C-alpha cells in the first residue's frame, strides 16, 4: 500500500486512484475536490460547535463580549476599532487587494494570502512597488497599534495571562508583517543595512 502511494507520488499520479494528479498536488481533480469538501465539512461543523458553545469561532477561545471572536483573533485579523487612531485611511487598499490572493486551504477555509513579489508586482514599476510596500507597512503598523491599544485595555488586563499574552503576540505579529514589507523595500533600493 505504502509502495503504491510512494510510486504514484513520484510519478505525479493521484495517490488515491492513480489518475494524473493536478499540478502541485498529490491528487487528481476529482479526489482533490472530494478532499476539499471533506475538509470544509469538518471545518463547518467545528465552527458550528464553537458558535453553539459561544466560543471564539476561529480558535474556540473565550469570546470578547459582544463579539464572535476572542481578543487575540480580533487583533490578528486587524479588526480592532480604537478611538485614538485614524480610521478610514484607505490609501493603498486597492493595491493591497491587487496583491492579495484568495487561497482555499486544507481546512476548506479561504484565506487571503499576500503576494510579496508575485505576478501583479511584476507589472509594477520600482516606484510603485516602493509605494505599495510602504503603504502595506503603514497599514500593518496601524493594525499593530490598534492591537496594542486593545491588549493594554482594562478589559484584556482582566483576562487570564495566557490570553493576555496571545493578544500581545497577535498585535506584534502585525509589526512582524510590517517589517517584512520594509525589508523588501530596503532591499529593492539596495539600502546598506550593515554599515561598516
Ligand atoms: Zn484520484
Ligand atoms: Zn480566537
């Protein structure tokens, strides 16, 4: 059984039925679709269960009051609304959308996946890429800031330490995201990061 599996895998055939596999996949279109349906069904039932249990629909953690999400998941999604921050600055939104793929993953969920230097960026001039990276970095830093504000709020301070830490890490993940845009930007301009 394992031999068949390995042989098919190496030959680029569907590991379940031996028909030609789809590019970049171990399964034929039929079995791939079946697997996606299965993953989606699992995911949907898990999500339903969380909904019924009034838990965060994303991770199953404790919900933020008035939300279907926990604090860390809200922050991670960049869905935090804060008073002190300027909202509605949509500069660069279109460009972010143009550089974002919607990918269906193994669990059947569709996630937006950012293309740093993908097909669309190939058509952009260096100046445009620089602008896009800068705006994306600013956007990510805004999400980071909003997340940090929330993670320091009395509401989050009242949560157990693990959840407080998750909220902080979720906020910082946006700073990490911003850093990657900035590294791209600096590298494109061959900025000398290490000065001797
Ligand atoms: Zn197949
Ligand atoms: Zn969550």
